[in-house]
């Protein structure tokens, strides 16, 4: 026996899967942006600290 699948429900599932994938992709982009932002902020803080401790011109 074959089950007849409703083509409308297939399209609805494709749409739902698309929105879930888009939300997951957006979340990954935001997470990556947050991680790189914190790494850049840490590098900037350490660079300023090193310049204060060891000046170039004496």
C-alpha cells in the first residue's frame, strides 16, 4: 500500500526547513562575529598595555 502524500504539506515542510536553516545560519554568523570581536578587543587591549610598558622612544 502506498501512502498518498499531500503536495501542499511537502511545500510547507520545505518552507519550514528553509526558515530553520536561515535561522541557524544567522545564528552562526552572529556567534562568529561575537567571537572575532572579543578576540580583536583582547588584542587591542594587550597592544596598548605593551606600548605603555615598553615605550619606543626613550
